[in-house]
């Protein structure tokens, strides 16, 4: 995972390296893009982590600290889902 700002077209670089999936955090939203035909396309879920709830994970991305957000995320995973 790379946390970066705009500038160089990194998607093109990663596609050239055949990185199969990238996650992009922009405007408070986490999106997953999968490599297909040499270009990245938005996907509903991660191909690398197919059971990962990306929307749930996104709720914890900007929280401060290190261990508290991880503990909160793990607690959220343990809660029964509707």
C-alpha cells in the first residue's frame, strides 16, 4: 500500500509493473481498482482480499493513532452483521 499525493501518473507506472490491484483514497472515499487489459477499472471488492468489506475498512482510514483504530476495526469485524 502506498499513500501518495497527485503528481506523476502512478497508475500508468503500476500498470506497467503489472500490479494487479490498487486502492485509492480520494475525497473521503476508498475505491479499489483492478488491472484488466493493461488499465485499471473500479471494482466492487478486492480481488486480492475478496471477503474484505472495503466500506467498513474505509471508516477507519483517517483515524489518528496506530493501535486504537486497529482495535476499533477489529471490534467492528466481530460485531454480528445484519
